[in-house]
C-alpha cells in the first residue's frame, strides 16, 4: 500500500523569491530553506516566517495568483504539487509589457 503523502516526513526545500517581493517584508531573504512536502506547506512556512506573504502569492480560492509562477525543479507547480527532498523552488512574478 502506498504511503499517505500527508503522513510522510517533510523535508527541507530551497526557495528563491523575487527581490521586489522580499523587500516588502522585514528581514526578507531571497533564498530560504523551509520544510515542506508540497507547495501548500511551503506557502504555510513562508507565511509563518513573514505574515502576509501568502496573500501576495495566493488568492482566496486558494490557488497561486495568476501573476505568480512557481516552479519546482524546473516544472510549473500548483499548491498540491509534491516537493521532493532538496527540491529547488523558484517563485517568480509574471512580466508583461507592450
């Protein structure tokens, strides 16, 4: 029987945040390591470290905001995307122009 993802041990992942987002939070850092088994847990960890961060990254559904892109090990991720131990996660803001 496969292991339940909710019961499996969470592992640290590396998260890279955009500079303009980090500047909004006291003691913000562009590279952090958090313990998370999926992107939702990662968002919870960022919120615990910097209250209000989740509101910048996720909407009320909850889902990742349209103008935010999350990539885990080079693949686009959603809140329910599992994170492997040691995963590299990039959180980027969409860029538009005209």
